[in-house]
């Protein structure tokens, strides 16, 4: 059952097209991520759904109500802002109570709901504090609480982790999941960080230049990116993309990437005929290349270590193969000296192929 | 070390000269107010008289020739200044709020509005005073508190709006947007959120409006006659059948200085914060 659906939403600021014909339907009780770089239109879309901006055309439905023309307060939508946007002159209690007061609930009901929400977010001891007396993470909880307390049909989160410390982020990700699972709250979450989507989302809508590039279950988007943009953006570290072209040699189908060749013969039947001879882009996720310092069984590529980059408790090794630089994922903290000869084994099935012209996925 | 001392010495001398230059009139005023009738105009002047408070007593209590006019002129000024301040703050805050938060609801998005408002303050006050005289004459409002309150409000409101707007502009937009999403109506948003966050602005605007009206002379002179007489007008025109009431004027002037100083003193912290908040954007 879809709870939110936008149809043909378009918005233009001056000459810049911020949103172009956005169609999105979000299932009730699901966690949906709007993923995309700054300027992709995520925030604009959220603001239009919240009623803070008017779309130039298109309609927005929430449940069976058309909310396109309603003022923000009447939409039954909660929103958490990137900067938290708490009311600085009110206590935490008053901040949480304010949407309920505006709904004209009774004092007892307000008190009950504020207590429930603050208990859920583990901030019952902070109720009498002012926002400036709270840490960033606590302010964030209050902002979330203010959106949750009204039990809105939909909760919009606009890059809520951007202003928080690295450590609090993972705690908060857990918190968001808990919110969705325990309260069955429908969540639409905008973020530029693919890790957010990987960690929390049921479904992901990848946005770029005001358009939704791909919208599907998180795992499908990850394993079957529909175009080069989605492939390169969704994934951390980013997918390796290499220009290449197919060449037929007798019965063999060989992918020529200038610096190296890959024998695609085993998958020949799954490659469309017209792909042969046209310019393509090969996509290889860093985790699908297996690095070894001794010669493994074929197939493999060989190259030299350019740089080892330790990220958290994993390592991204940059390897030069011919003229191209490939990122390879190693799930351990390792510093391999630059210049060390290494071998990269791969499984053919794991590679992605895109049309270089249109960017669309071929397989 | 020596050079340093010289610099210090020069600095102190210059500071002292400036200080004396600035404070001498105030001192002279204060001293004149407590002189006896005969000492006021004697030559050489009496620098430190034996204080005689009877002019002040005359002003503030019943009795003596000048009683009524002095005391009541202060009351008149107080009524006019408070009335003006109140109106400017109320209407100024509301207008500024709309200009700042809902510019879409104002013709031309409020862009030319701020400019129009400011030009209002650019022509010399005497220019509109003559037509205002006829206007109030026709309305039968001459020589009333209302006439001056209306006139001062007309002139201070643009400034109040403009200054208040910078304070509303300083409120982070997400706070206001969050409030809209939370179901605050535009008026409730103004009353419960925006106004509370613009209190330093409110304080600055009230202080400045009060001081402007308190010190205003030209319009007061032209639009009032006998029933209403702000203290600035009385200061300039005060005479008794016997003399030009110098000592009375001095006493009145000293009392007249007190309210603005007191106001700014009480509000100083908020005022300074307000001024810088409004200025640094």
C-alpha cells in the first residue's frame, strides 16, 4: 500500500531545473532513502512534500488525500532538518509538545505522548533543558522526537547526520532503524552518503540533476545499478569504471580496455550483439577484485600497488594495471608498500557493463 | 619606555580635553539648575554654587510660578513618547515579520519596500510638517497627544520596520519552517517563535523610538500650543512674566536627560547585543 506518491513533480528555480518529472511512491512503514550528491534535488523534493515549497507542476498524495495545495501544518508530515531547527527559547518538553499543542490535544494527552516519545528516544532526563544545553546528538534526538511525537503519516529526514560527529552517526543510524521497526513509522530520508542507504534503507531512490535515476529495493540497486551514475555513486568505496570495447577473435569474445584484456567468452550469450564494437564502460566494485601478492589461478589482472589507504578497519589499495588505476578492497588493515607487484583475481559474473554513450547498463 | 610615557601623557591630555569639551554643557546645565535666582546671570560666573533645589521643587511639586507647565510638559512628553514607541513596536514588528518571513505575500517580494520605507526618512522633517499641520487642524487634532503620536509614528515606523526586519532576517529559516511543519499558523509563528527570538531587536527599536520622540522638537513646536506642551518645546520657549526662566529651563533639561539615559542603562546589555546582532550579517 503506497502511503506517499508524487506524480510528475517539477520545480524550476530561475533557469535551473531542480526537479524534473519526479514520480515516487513510498510504501507505508518503509524506510526509503533519497540518495544523491548536493544539488541533486533531494532537499527540494522533501520541501515540496512538506509543503515548504510549491511545485511548478505535479501532484502529491498522502494516503488517499491530495495534499498538493495544503499548508505544511495540515499535511500530517513530520520533518527533521539538517540543522535540527529546535526552538531555542523553549525547553525540550515544550519543543516536543509544540506540534501537539497546535493539534489542540488535551493537556493529559500531550503529556502522555511527550513522555512516551522521550522514553523511546532515551531523553526523559533532558526534558527541562534548553536546546543550547544539549550536545549535538541530544539535539538531534529532540528534533527526531518532535517529528515522531505527532505520529505523522510520514516522517521526512533531511540529511540528519551531516552535522553530527562520526561516532554518533552510527548510533543514530541504529536509532533510525529502531524507529522504523518499532513504531512502523514511514520514513523518507535524504542523504548524500551511500553508507546511510546501505545501513538503513529498504528502498533507495538515487537522484541526480533533479531526476530519479533508479528506484528499487536497496539490494537490487546495489547489485544491478541501471546506469553509470548509480553504479559510481552507490557504493563505498566507489566502483571502478574503465573505458573499453568488445573484440571478436574467432569464437572468442574479448573485452579490450587498452591496458588489459578480459576474456568474456563464457558470458558471450548474455552480451547483446549490438554491444560488440561500440564503446563501453566496465564497472568493477572494489570488493569484487581479490588482491593477492602471489600469482593466483587465472583469470587475473596483474599490476603494481600505487597507494594503500586505510579507512577505519579496512584498506583500499590503489593498484595500477597498465595505465589505469583500480581501487581494490581489502578487509583488513594492511599497508602494502608502493610498487609491490600484485595480482587481482575476479569473477566474470561480478562485472558490470554500461554503454559509454547513454550510460545505461548492458548487463 | 620614555616614548611610551610621552604617548600616554599626550593621550591623557587629549582625552581630558575631549571629555571637558563634551561634559561642560552638561555640567553648566546642572549647575545653573541649582543656582539662586541672582547667581544665574552674574559675572564672573559662580562655578560651584551652594545648591538651591527650589527650581526642581517648583518643577515637581505644586507651588511656584512655573509648576504646572514644567511637570506637565514632562508628562506630555512621556505620554507621547510611550505611545509612539508602543505603536512603532507593535506595527513595526508585525510589518517587519511579514517582509522578512513571507516576502512572497508582499508586492514585489518586499524588495522595493525596504527602499521606499527608507526614503521616507530622507526628506527634512519640516517638509511634511506643514501639510500635517493642516491635516490635524482639519481633523481637530491640533494641540493633542494624538497628533504628535500619529506624526512621530509616521516617521519612526519605517525605521522601526527596517531595523526589526534585520532581526527577523537573522532567525535561521529552518526554525521557522520547522514551526510551519509543526502546524503553527503564521500569526502563532510570529507570536510564539519569531517575536521571542527577535527580543533584542524589539528592545533596540523601542529604545531608539523612545529617544527619538523624547528629543523631537520641530514638529512638537508646530503641532502643539497650550494644552499639550512637550518638554522640548517648553525648554525653548519658557518665560515667566518676570524673566526668561533660565534656571527653570536648566532644571527641566536635566530631568529631561534622565529618562533616555536610564532607559539605555537598563537595556544596555540587550541593546548592545541587539545592535551588533542587527549589524553583523
